[in-house]
C-alpha cells in the first residue's frame, strides 16, 4: 500500500490508501486561512490548492502584495490577506467609530470597485464534499459598509452551479454551512466563493474563513 502526499498552498494532505481495489481518500478538512499563516507568501500558481481571482475563477489571478502577506489588485482595491487573529486590537487601532474587534481567526478580504474578490478551491483528487462552512464578519470601519455579498458555487466539468448566497453586515459574525447534499468533485473541479461589494465597495473590510470538509470516497 502507498500513501500519496500533496503539499499545496501551505496545506499538507494525505490521500489514500492505494491498493488494487482503487483509491479510498481519507476524510480531510481544508481551511482557507492555512494559505496565509506562513509569510512571506509566494506568487500564485494554477497548481495551488487555493487561488485568488478577480471576479470569478475565470478572472486573472491576483499578484503578490508588496509585503508578501496578501494577494491583491491595488488599482481596484481587490485584496485577500493578511491573517486576522481573534481579539486583535490592531484592527481598531486609530479608529474612533463603532468597534469591530475580530471574533475569530480568519483572513482579511476586500472586494473591488468594479470586480469581486474570488476565492477558489481546486480539488487535487476525486473527493466528496460533505460540508462547506464559511465564517464572515466586518472589521475596522465596516460599520459604514453596506455589506459584503457572498456567493458560493461549484464548478464541475466547467459548469458553474450556485450552492448558496448571503450578505454579511457589521456587527454580526455570520457562520453559514452548506450540508444539504454531498458534492462529488473530480480532480480539477472547483468550489468558488465570490466576495462582492453589494453595490458599493467603500468600507468593505471583512474577516472571513472557509472550511471544506470531505468524506471517504472510493473511485
């Protein structure tokens, strides 16, 4: 028997027991924040487990930010990263408005003026998704935001299908789970989370995290 190891975007995965009867993938959890926890970050690659794009998975990949803790398109204010830690007062330092201290460990996100910020998970092997869990809240001066819209899609064999959508607002932390059915992905299929500006990008400062849970699967 053989175990295959994949190390992409800072996540070490163990796939398989490989035998004559096929491959049974071990249940796993994939977390967005893992990509940002060990800066300096590297330029994006299409082979990464997670990638970050303008508008959706078809849009251009964000270049590396100037401090290598973010990916961003500065001209349109599209940003993902750096990490945000629960209770970190740096996110309210120098700001005298309504407090929005982070309540969970996540990643900063900002949708752009013209385009959304898209987070894309790429299935490295055939797998069955049992749950997609998102945590979302506003930080810093997001009390003046009109909310950040979130759309969750599957992209299977090139076909995009919406799984769900919601909008989050200051001051609530929203935890949203999609568990209504198992999603079967083949290698290269995607789960896409699109963070949009809900009509106005000003003050759209979000703290987010995404967890993707899989079940054992034989192929």
